[in-house]
C-alpha cells in the first residue's frame, strides 16, 4: 500500500533545508548515514520512497541533498513504524456510516457495509457501488476518501462498473 504523507511537519519529519535535486534511484539515509530507502519516483512535490517494507510518498521538503544521497530525519525503522501507524489509523476510519468524499473533496455518499475486503458505498444519487477497501483512505476527520472525483464515480456507475443498483 502506498501512503501519502501530506504534512510530515505535523509529526516532526521536515528538515530545515529543502532538497533541490532529487532523482529516481537516489539513496535515502538517516542523519547517522544508515540506509532508509530508495527514491522510486517523483510525483509533483513528493518523492516516492521504498523502504525494506513499504512505499510512501513524502514531501520533497523533508529531505536534504548531501552529495549523491538524500538525508532524512527518521531511521528506516521509525519511518516504517510511522507508515504502519498511518495505515492502521486509516483502516479504522473505514466503517459503516462514514462519509465518503471524492478526490476533489465533494461528498459522494456513505459507507453502507464493509465485508470481505470490499466496501459498499451508498451514493448520494441513491445508487450503490462496491469497491475494494484498498481503494479507500481513512482521514483524521473520520471521513473516507476514494481516489475518484464525484463526476468520475457517476461515470463509472453509469457504465455499470462495480455498481449494485438492485436496491432501487
């Protein structure tokens, strides 16, 4: 599972100097020089970093360039633990009754059921759609975000992709 840490400053991960010249394949090390991971992609203002266990998107401002490596404030074990904590918190928010918002922030419906790795969402339009739980992200405000905008979800439902319209 890939996670996006939109605000690492909230958990104290931002270093003072922003990284200026990151590239895919650069090694990420902690402040003691021990390996943390490797940059696998650059996505906007974020670097995708793969540790020994996880991949996560981290803000470029969380790194400092040092020669051919990037310095990061956490050890590999600390970063893995933060990713696991974030994943667990995210999964706890995916429960029946939670409001689901689209990628654009617009409310699209509420979770009706969570079972067998699938989530049934009762859309505001009155239709239902079932998606894998891995396609959702729980948020700190107890809402859940799906990786589609409200318009994209309606287009998918219109095409019959994942839709369950039997309750109408």
